[in-house]
C-alpha cells in the first residue's frame, strides 16, 4: 500500500518564512527537525532591558488599548513617506510587538494535547488581527523606497519579522492539530469492500449475468458530512488559513493542509481494502482473485469520486473561503494524487492475460472511467483537468484495446472449435448456449462496446486492410442504409454479425457429424430456435441484428422443418398410400398386408428412435408434433378405413396394430428424450 500510494505521501512541517520574507534583516532562526527555535535580535533584547519586560504571560499596559496600536499601524502604513526618513512609532516598536509576543507565550503555555486555538474567540480575533497588522508593517517597510533606513527602522523590521514568524509557527502548529483532530470516519453507509471479497452480481441469476452492479448516483449524498470535522473546527481552521495566507505564509499553510488530507485519504483507502498490484502479481493471480480485486477497484474508486471528492471540495472551500483559487488548486492536486494509483491499477489490468471471461470486468472498468470523466468539471483547475482527462483517455484506450482483443478471442474460439463428437439426441450445443449468453451480456454494454470497436477499427485501419476478413468488414461498413431508413451497421453490430456468421458455419459443420439426416435437421432446428429466441428476448441484440436477419433465420428454420419431415415421414406415407394396391380393379391382399407390416415396422422404429431425441423448446416441440400428426394421422385413418375390410378375423389384429388415436398418442411422445415410452405403453 505504501508503495502504491507513494504519490499520496507528503511531509514537511512549518519551518521558515518563504522566500518573499527572506530579505528581512537580522532574523535569527534555528531549525531542529519539525520544531522552530527563534532567538531574539540584539535590538529586541535592548527593548526588553529598557522596559523591564519578562515573558510572564501578562500583557503590558498598552495592551488594554489594542485599537490604539491598530490605528497607529494603519496610519503608518497609509502615509506616503516619500523621501523622508521615517521612524516606527514607539508604541508599535516596543509595546505592540511585546503584546503580540506575550499572546504567543500565553498560547504556548496552555497544557493540552488538543488545539489551543478556539478556546477564547475574542483573544483569537485580537491575536490574528495583530499578526495581520505586523504583516502590513513588514510589507510597508520592505516595499516602500525609503531614501534611507535608520537603525531604528531596520531593528523594527527585524523584530516584526521575528514576532510574525513566531506567530505563524504557532498558527501552523494549531492548524495541523485541528486537521489531525478528526480523521475520516467510515460510517455504516460507506461501502466496506473487503480486500478479498466477491463483488455483487445482478439479482437475476449468477448464471444469467456477469455484469457488476455499481453504486448508483443517488448515493452521492451518503457521505454528506465528509470529512467529518465539526463546524467549530472548520471555522477555526478557516480563520487560521485566512490569516496565514494573508500574511504571506500560503505555501506553509497549503503544505500542512495537503499533508494531512493526503494522509486522510490514504487511511480511508486502506480501510476500504484498496491495494496495489504489480504486473507480476497480476499474472500470478488466479482469475477469481483478480476479479475480486477489480470489483473492489470499481466500488472504491466510484465511492471516491462520487462521494468523497464532493465532500473534500466543500471542505477545502470552507477552509479557504477567502481564496477560491487556492481551494481549487489544493482540491485538484489532492484529487489527482488519489486518482493516479487507480489509473495505474487499470494499466496493470489491461496488460494481463486476455480471455473471454474477463471481458465484462474490463468493460466495467471502461464504464467507470467514463463515469469519472463526467465528474471532472469546474471543481478542478484547468491544467489538472486537462492532465487528468488526457491520462484517463490513455488508460481507456489500453482497456478498450484489451476488451476488443478479448471479444475477438470469441471469434477465434468458434473458428477453432472442430469437435468430432455430436451432441447426443440433437440437443442445443453447449457452444451455442455459451456464445449466445455471452453476446446477450455483451449487448448490455452496447454503448461501451461501440466505443471500444470504434477505437479498435480505427487502430486496425480496416480501410486499407487487404485480407479477406477485413474486406468482409468493409462491406458491412459501406453497405447502404436499411430499407426502413435506419443507419448503417455500427462497429459493434459488425462484430456481432461476424460472430453469428461464424456460429452458423460451425453449427452446419457439426450437423454433418450425425449419420441420420433427420437428426441432423433436428439439431439445426434446436440450435436455430435457441439462437432466434435469445435474439428476440433481448432488445439490444435484436435491434442490432435487425428485423431482416430475424426473418431470414425464421425462413431457414421452416426449411429445416420441411427437410426433417421429408427425411423421416415420406417413407411412412408411402406405406399407406392408396396407389399400387389394386390389380385388375381388385385389392391385392398380399400387397396390402405388406403395406401394413412395413408401416408398423417403420413407425415403431421412428418412435423408438425419435422418442429419445430432445427438442427442449416447448413451442418447437409442439409445432413438430402437430405438423407430424397433421400429415400422418389423417392419411393413416383414411388408409385403415378403406382397406381394413379386406383383412378378416385374426389377420386384422395382426396387421392393424394401431388405431388412428394410438398414432396421435405415440406422436405426442416424440422428442421427449425418453427411451422407455413405447415399452411402458405396451406393458
């Protein structure tokens, strides 16, 4: 975690006045790590000796009239000294500085581990106003072009710088204590995604959907109190920040703010379970583990930019209310520092092994990045907004190329599926179920996949590609609009049609593995009906395939149906044909008996065989039975009714084994996948 969030690290404490005060004369400052030891100048020591002052924490007599000091400062600052040699009023050079130092000592003498600032509002206001007055004095002295500077003026400048710096050091310490007072608290509403927990799937069924459920945008107010500082603490921090920035200590104030807020975000990411992975880690991980890591990434990242960032922006605006540009800059830099490791995670994932089951998680990540882009608005500084947008675009392109490659692996897997063992009973082939479910889920990401393949086709340069596959794609791209005026096929629709064409060819190849032509057509009907029902059951995929494609598929299914009937029942109907039974105007009983005998044998064989075949779609099963019965039963009833009179006694029962009603019943037992139906009936 430390390595992964290294760019969130920020250290450093208040050390010294920044460069714009570096020109002050005779400022004695010693640094010891995070503490500051300020020595008095020679001039200040003399002032102390002359006035007999001591650091006993009591204000001098003049402190009872602070307004007098402020008026003197304002008068001195507002005067146009021109070329005159100016002297700092004695009440300022002695009593005012001493008053402020005494206030600092009083703050420092409070024995408490919590913030000392904010316990006495009047005292705090007086202290802050005093520091601002000193800052005005310093700016006046250092910016005005006095013709000469007396020793008194230089001494006063030195003393003022020391007192101001000491006051700023105190404020910096108080600012840090207040920032550290309340860390981010994860309440019950914050998504606590365990480091190794599974992510939520659609409530439909774990077998029917592989799409992640992301936090809804309506949850954006769940951390309304983020980052959990009291109103009083925010008010005190605002006063301190305003004073530090106005006195020229913006860099030190921003450093403290940035340090603690980055630490706070590091803490929340740790608690939520966000962790780093290297490319080597990712390659070694099983997909189930990596999938959980991606799920955590999505959940935590979305929580950050939807819930935590808005709260953080409000917080920075509250602290730096007088300096909106500073607030925007600090928030932008913090948000960018938090976002960067999430983007690094995406880059690692994009480089992992590409297999079909990973597509939907990759698309979830693409959608998360798209969602992130919608939140990068005026809250961010222009420069950081542009940088982030550019970085996100790069990561998206990597994920998009990986997703396109994964989808193309589906095409390759269909091409390479050269199975030589037919599916028993002509059932729907497992590869058909897998492919259609895969496409159905993929269509739930239609907009994302359109973007993915638009990028992919652009990178592949299909317009210039010479090979046949790319030529076929170009034909789709350049086809005329549909008859109903709908636009040309989109990039994803082209890929979808290519997969369907490959699946059709693969099923046609597999159907030839059946020796029985009738079973071959049952197999094609089963798979064709399954594909058609899946397409009709999904608006997304139906709209992309189009009405024309579905009509062609229905016509093809009807042809398979006709071919099945021809292969199976044409011979049966020949047995009960009226033709060829008479000679010289009389029925030839021997031929009639042979016809009944052949019919019985053929029908029993068909029943015995085809009752073991499976037609899983109830509608298709019913359609087949009805169509068979509509052809066979009337013909058999007519044949029996006309010719049974020529069979007498026991020979009638021997040759007319089934009544027309029996034929209907037996036909209704076909395609049940039940080899014992005929046996049970006879028993």
